[in-house]
């Protein structure tokens, strides 16, 4: 097994602390304490791009994105909670939601109920609930010692708090029951623990950065309190962890943001083998496009994905991972819950078997789980490695990240595949033909019967056409026939050209077209072929075709 891979994405920051990740944008939003900034970093699939969104904040501690995708909330150490539009994010444009707090730290939003939670860094310190409409503050408990981080459970019954305690506990993690304010110690002995992040959708454990001198990230089980070190030697003074996809974390430290891949390489191949006949290694993780070698079983060049994608899972690898009994197929961090079918040998014949997603583990459970095929049964399935059929028509047109996540019987993640970025596009092509034009003075357009009357065979005829695909994922061709005989060059007709190469109408002289016939009927076809693939076939349902007929007749 390999150690986690650390990649520095951005340096020279001014006290990066709290952060939040927008999956739809592949963008990390964070605050810079020393510079009073609200900033962002586009982390994938292109080269990381750093942007200053807003200035003038008063010692910002944390940022949380609103559900509307266009606002953010920021806590300031000076005592305020503010809301700001991301499109105009200077502090001067912000709305003050609440004020008068003592060094508010990490923020948890519950917009569905119109409230937020934060902790006040003091000894004793408080857990505070804030009404997002009125700014009214309610103290949940004061039984905390220099609290820093806070998250809530999905049922909103418990708050989990990191505390930089001054007593024998050193740094600790506590659970607070919101209804009674009762506090339970989960883990102690941590080194300056900072903001908290759920490690997985099941909410069985938390990622906790430990500041200097530890400079590490630990994982704390919220049931047993067990503390495991996930990664050491992170950049100086880590504060916040974001989990954009299974097996990947982003760490905000004082001056650096880095990406950490927790993917564990297996000797018998990657967990996520690919899509259909396209291996995962032939999909560019920056562009999301597939290119397979010449002579491969399925040859594509710079092909995006569309339709229903067969996700191929290495069940031999999965079956060998200790504790792994189930798997999920995650898209942009969300487990897929659809059912799909596969052929299964019942001892006499192959029958179609429907594989339905299961919910496993203690209530409310972990949804979107499928049992791993044991190696002994692997070749009873046809194809053996089919692990899911992903309907991409419900996804946005653009880049998406696919991960295969292995889980134990309780629904807890035990290992994730390396993420694969794919470019999805399900936009149809467009093809049209306009009436042919005889380029006389003035020009003549074919009448409603498709008739063009010519006098001079040297006069040119133009065949206007339109071909397009919104993202340019198509090629096109034009064919022209006189009667039942194809018309060869001249004119030169585009064939297999990308839609972006369209320049002008096809033009030819009457003599080129008419040949030895004084009067002739013609048929024109424009065909636009989509280049999207599902890993097995080109997605021809998105093709477009235009047909037109016309007659050239000599003026008598």
C-alpha cells in the first residue's frame, strides 16, 4: 500500500483558516485571517486558480456557503456574523446578521430552519445558536473550554465541538446534546485541535487538524472516541479540512492549501477500471475526455461521455480489501442509488438480474450500497466487472468526478478508488439546409417547388447549411446526388469535418452540377455526428440530419 499523496495547490496565503467546498464549481472558498480576505481556489480539473473575492473583513475565521449558491456567511473574530453576495464580496457590501459575540469561530449552517451555530473562543466558552433572520442569539451551553470547531449531526440532535482545553484533557472533542446541553467527552490528548469536518456521509468519524507542533490531521470515531492519524507533515498550522470527493481531502494551512489523495494502490489493478471498454487510464483527468490507442477494442479520440455509462469495478481487488463487503459509486461526492441490470448464470442459462441499491448500517443507514461480487462468483456475471449503470442525462453538461467507495458491513468507508474526472455532454446536434441560391444579379432562390432556372452554366450555385453542437462535440459531412448518381468534386464537399470548421456555403458552377443533363434533380444531405460515447458506442441519438431536393432547369 502507498502513503497518501500530498500536492501543494497554492502558497503565499495570509492566514488561511475556515473553508467550504462547492462541488458544482470544483471551487474551495476560504478566508485569510491576516489579510482580511474572502478568497477562492478552483482546484479541478484545470490548473488551480486563486481569486480574491472580497476585502476588508475583520479577522475572518470561517466561511460557509449558502444553499442558494450565491451567498456566503463569514464569522469574524471581532464578534460579527455577516452575509455577503459572492459576486460582490467586499466586507463593505456585507449584511451584518449578528454581532456582539466573543471570538466566534467555526460556523455551521442550518438554513432549512433559519439558524446557524458557532462557538465562542473563551474559557468558559459557549455554543451559540443564531437566528439568521433576526440575528437573535441563544446560548446552548457554556460548559466548553476554548472551543474552536463545531459541526452538527445530520439529525440535528448533537453538536460536536473541538476544544483547546487548558486542563489535563489538553485538546479534546466533545459531543453536546442540543436538547439538554449535556456534554460528553469523546477524545482527549489532541494538540491544538481546530475546525471539524465529517469524514464520510455516514458521519461515523471526524477529520480534525492538529496545529503545531503536530501539524497533522487525525480521524476521530464519534462512537468509540478512537483517534487515528490520517496524515502527518502537513504544512504549518493547519486549520480546516474539506472533503470534495471520497479519498481526497483539501487542507487549509496558514500559508498553503494542499490536496491529499488517500487512494491506496492495489497490486491487482485499480478499483475503478473504467467506463465500458474505455480504461480509466485512457480518460484525461484534466479535460475529462477519452482517447484510446489505435488498434484498441474501442477506438475514440477526445470523446466526451453521454447516455448511460457502464461503470466497471475491479471486484477482484475489492474482494481482497479487509472488511470490505459493499461498494458505492459516487458522482461528485454523492452516492448513486439507482438500480441496474446484469446477466447472471443461474446454472442453466443467463437471466437478467436487477441489482438494487441497499441501505446498510444503523439507522438512518448508508444508502446507495451494492454487495461486492465474491471472486468465486465473479464469472457468473456477464460482464463480470459491471458495477453500475450511470444515467448521465440527469447530470449537468460539464465535468464530473466518479469514485468507487468500498464500505464495511456498518456502512463505514474502508477504501476509495482514485477519482476519475469525466466530461459529460448530452446536448443534441443541429443540422439545417437553406434553399439553394443561383448567384445571378440579383440572386435567385429556389422556389417553393425547389426549381432553379439557369441561363449560363458558368453561374455558381450556393448551398447554404448550418451545423452545430453546443459544445462542439460533433463532426459533419455533406453529400450531393444528381438523380441517383453522386456528384463528385468539384464541388469539394466537407466530410468528417469538426463542426467548428464550418466556414461558408458549398458553391459550385451549374456546369459542375448539371453534367450532360440540361435539366436535373438533386438531393442534398447534411449529417452531423455526435462524438459522445457511453464507453461502448457513439451516442448517435444526438445526431442531426437535414435533407433537401432541388431541380436545375435551363431557361428556354
